[in-house]
């Protein structure tokens, strides 16, 4: 899918302090107000699922219904 090919180059794989991988915008200067993380699982299926803050130190993916740890305890 050509559109997705162009879309995905805007994102880079990013490792959270806990070792969890997410996708993040490559350039935060263009859209500085839109700093967010995307679910890796969904990203591989060409879907941008924005991770939401859950309980302390965790992000949750509303699509996968999984929790990702952000940092160490
Ligand atoms: Zn997900």
C-alpha cells in the first residue's frame, strides 16, 4: 500500500526505559504538540493505534487491550 509506505516513514521504533518498544514520530519539531506513541503490533498491520496512559507507569493499547510498561519501578 503506497499510502502506508509514505505514512510509516514518519515514525521510528522507540524503546521505552522498561525495554518496551513503541513507534514514535520521527520529527517532533513539525508536530511538537502531537507527541504520542503507537502500538507496534497494530503498526505492523498498518493501523495507527495511539497508546493511552493507564495506571502509573503504564500505557495501554485500546485496540489490543494490552498494557505496556513505560519505565522501571
Ligand atoms: Zn495494540
